[in-house]
């Protein structure tokens, strides 16, 4: 499978893939961060992550785990469902 065709999938482990439905999580994280006026560094500090982690989420290189998604949604004052769709 070509790398470009994997953009709509999340690797679960042992070559298992799950299709990501709806919108683009990385774009949603970036848009919500900007909507509340935070830099990547400020968001990273509030969540106790590195700036590189936030950068990677926003570029779609990796995704935050469920606990981090909950923390992001709380900070952005939206539901996890809205964040991932």
C-alpha cells in the first residue's frame, strides 16, 4: 500500500489499520489551538508535552492517545468527538 493511501488510516499495531472517519484530527488540533490563541509551545507546556509532540500531532506524524485527546478537548472546550471529526 502506498504511503499516500495510508493517510486515512491509523496504525493500531501488528500491521492492523483503522480507517479514520470524518475530518482531519491534525487540522482540528491546529485550528482549535489557534482559536484560543496559543502557540505550539504554550499548548505543549499546558499539557506537559514537548513542542515537538504538538508539532507532530499537527503535521499528522502521530496522534495523541485517548487521555491526551480528552485533555485537548477540555482545554479547547469542545467534545472529543468534535476534535476527532
